[in-house]
């Protein structure tokens, strides 16, 4: 099993540097990065942990990372800004 006290680090293809698992799990406005399962797939205990702990909706989102168009992203950000 994954030892939560130990920082797990890998190279992020999006950022070009090293990040730990906690960054990946909260990178996208508090939600897991869309590439989390792809990046951590080589570490079976992490993949198993993610599949057990993430809500079903997040797992579906991560397994089918359909890219969103730019306008949808902008409109979602505007909607979130209205709620402040």
C-alpha cells in the first residue's frame, strides 16, 4: 500500500518539472488533474488507491479525458467568479 507520509514524486509532462501526488490530486481547481491516472499508471499502488478513493464521477472524467474547448473553460471560470 502507498505510505501517505512519504511524498511520491514524478515528472509532470504538463509543467516540465517534478510534482508530488498531492499536487496532481488538487491541480485543477481542487480536482485531480485530467492526466493523473495516465501519469501515475506506472505506480500500481497509487492507481489502486486512486480507484478506491476517488468518486465515480472523477474516475469517469479521468478515464475519458475529452479535452474541453477554450470557450467552455472560459465560461465555467466566469460562472465560478460570479459565485464569489
